[in-house]
């Protein structure tokens, strides 16, 4: 078998076994390539119209009602290093997590973590231009930590990883601590709801009831995140009025 055939086989296997992680990485790469083509620059891709229309800038969310930015910002990145670091972490964390909890729950956890990070930016960093999958990646770290702790698995490794990443978020200029912590907290809560809750229900409860309780509670979490986003927008509007 040739090297190219082995490589193609490995890629096909990756998409087959953990399709959500694979397609999330592919989507992030495709969006980045599109911004590079538009901007004509590998490093200054943030100058592209696509980036400007989808990155998270809270005043545009509030004034122009561009709420899609809360999610689309998770697919934008500032340059190749930012992209590659996030995709590497997504690959490391995503493969094991997706296999462990299933494709649907994994996708739900990823997206709600991305939204949680964006909502935290809305409240704590309302004037910041933010982009990147790191809020969702931190959500995966929080979820992994909760699952490991609840199932009494090896916890020290993920705890050290979370601690180091929080330290980097604090010390490195330009890194959004709000997005990271928002994703981390929401991801941990989502893991409790989607993974731990069904396991903690009484043994007599059937699979259908467990699933309904889990997803029903998850929808409640989505509602809480949505209310937090609305509240953050109201606070920004009030502060704008008071400054006049």
C-alpha cells in the first residue's frame, strides 16, 4: 500500500469514527481558507468581509441584532497559529469525548460551550473583537473533567491541562479569558446534564425517560444561556444610555 493510500485511509477512518470532530475541524479550516482568499493574506485574514461579518463584536450584536455572531465567531480565527492551536486541541479532546458520549451529545456540548463563551464575552468584555474555537475547546476540557471526576477516572491530567490553559489565558495579552471561562463553565454543566444525569437516575427508570430528562434539562440550559445573552445586551444598552 502506498503512502498516499494509507493517508487517505486514515482520513476516511477519522471521518467515519468521529464525524462531528472531523467535520468541525474541516469547517474551521474551510472558513479560514475563505478569509485568506478574500483578504489576500495568510496572516491578516481578519481583514476579509467574511471575518468582519461573523466575528464577535458585542456592539454589533446589540445595535444591529446580529446574534448569529455568538456562534459563527467560534469558526473564525486570527491567523494560522491561532487556528492550528485550536484545531490541535479540538482533535486531542474531541476524539475521545465524541467516542465516549456519542455524536449527538458531543455536538450539543460543543455548540453550547461555544455560545457560553460568547455570552461571557458579551458581559465581561463588551468592547472586544473576539473569534476562535477556544471557548468550545475549553467547554470540552470542562466536560472531560466532569466526566472523569464523576466516573472516578484519571483526573489529574485534565486538571493540569485546564490549570495551564487558564494560566495562559491570564498571562498572555490578547487572549479572551472571558470566552475561555464561559466555555469551561457551560461545558462542565452541559456534561452534567447530558452525561452524568442519565447515569444518576434510579435503576428503574427506562432508557427513554433517561433520554427525555437529559435532553429536557439540556434545553433548559440553552434557555439559561439565551437569557444571559439577552441580559448582557440589556446591560450594554443601559450603560450606553447612561454615558450619553
